[in-house]
């Protein structure tokens, strides 16, 4: 798999997050005497949630970029008319 420079830190972050949850589960088990399972499905759900948030944020940024671009064109047209 050919990963870009931006993807590798993101993948590493997800691995660290999942591993830290596994460590906390062990602490929880010792302190509360309750078992919580962290499964591959948990990891896939984390990735799915991230994907949904990323898609939403990209849409928000694209909308803001479009509005800014449109506003700048209106200002440019106004400046030409004023001259």
C-alpha cells in the first residue's frame, strides 16, 4: 500500500488511541472488577466515526471556501464599479 505523508501520522494516531483504550480497559477491570471488551469491531467503528466527521468537516470547509470566493468576487466587482 502506498501511503501519503499525511496518512501515516493519522494511522499511527488511531493505533495509539486503540492501544490506550485497551490499557484503560485493563485498569477498569482491576478497579471495578468488570470486563469490557475492545474488539476489532470497536476499532472499525472508530475509523467509521472518524470518516463521518471528516466528511462533514470537509463539506463545511468547502461551503465556507465557496462563500469566501463568492464574497471576494462581489468585492472585486464593486471595486471596479467604484473606480
